[in-house]
């Protein structure tokens, strides 16, 4: 074993010991509680809704139109904001993807969550002179934001009181 391998291994081991000692743990499948059967309504054909449906099914949550709880999703909207001056060809852009979320009990029509806004954002640096790469960067950022928004909705659903 050479010196570099030994140092790398010992630093990684030390970091693992320190992180485990402070209570750090990675978020895993057990971090989100079980959810009851849900009905997805509203804009259920958007990419965000499709990602949410897949994640719910991966967790073992039944997604059926006749479920006792209705989850109504609004149409996701992308807000783009340029950051920095117009004099440079390379600019930073802030992208925010948001939607509204309502959760209603079918029996009583009572809302556990009514038109709450759920949003995620990111920043990317784009060269405005490179049009082909620019569109690819925006598309990739939008795909990542779509997955993150579905995860954020899932986390929001996990903290709703009254789910049985």
C-alpha cells in the first residue's frame, strides 16, 4: 500500500467516523412514512405528476381514482430570471418551477391542504452565444427541477396530519 492510498483511506474512514458520531445519516426509503391510497387529479398528465405517480408507486402507495384522499395538482409553471449584467455573453439564470397542491378528504370534502404553492429552484450559467448548448442546459435543468418538485410534493404529503 503506497502512501497516497493510505492517506485517502484514512481520511475517508475518519470522515465516516466523525459523521456517524454526530448523528448524520443519509435520507433513505425509511425517511418518508407510509401514505394512504391517493387519487391524483388536476394536471395529472404533466411530467411532475408522472414523476410523482412513479415515486408514490415505488413507495408502495396505491394511486387510484377512487381513493379516500384526493391530491389535486396545478399546472407547473417555470419562471426564468437572468442574474447579472447584459454586457457579458455568459450569464447566470435562476429557474424556478412551481405548482399548487391541494389535498382533500373525499368523504367530508375537508381540505388538509388547500392551494399550497410548492416550488424548487436552481441556478445555471449559460453562454448566450452558444444556442445549441443553451437549449440543452435549460432542458436538463427543467428535467432535474421536475424530479425535485415531485420529491418536494411527496415530502409535503408526508407531513399532512390526518392521513390514515
